[in-house]
C-alpha cells in the first residue's frame, strides 16, 4: 500500500503528515520511534518499537540492521518518527543503505505533533 506523500527537498524520502500517519497506523505499518529510550518511556505512538538512532555508526544506536530487520519482519510498510527533528530522517536513510526494501515513510512532524492530537501511549 503506497500513499501519496511529499518528497524531502534534499533526498528521495517520502514525508507524511499526521492524517497519513494515522492511516498507516490503522493499516498495520510498523512504527519505528528513533527517540532516546527515556523519551519513549514518557509516551509514544501506540505499537511503536523504540530503536534509538543518533548518527550513523554511533555505538549507542539501538537501531542496527539486525534489530530493524527483526522489528519489520515481513511487513512492507514502515514509518520512522522522532520528536520532529531529523533523527528519523537519518534513520530512514541508514535503513536504505542497509538494503531494507520495505516501503518507508518519514513522519516529519513526529511525536511533538502527534501528542497534540492523541494521548501518548505508555507501556
């Protein structure tokens, strides 16, 4: 399922808004939260998997090729998000470099926007 999206001005990255994000959430996309664990613990999009990503090759990254592949499984839709900065953008680019072939989207406005419309989910 491909949805209409904006392409990031600098790269071929599909940007989605809150409504498109909600649609993908309802249709079973895997959500990857690239924020640090402490921010994730304070609230996240329901069902999201926390795989912090800082910069490529940072030893504190929890998002490794193996962890991301396990999180995605056979799913063909993946949404990356963070607080609305570019951490998730860089994580998506890294996933492409690793050869991840799922349809990938960047919820650019991230959790800061999401929590204004939906209550944060706590595990």
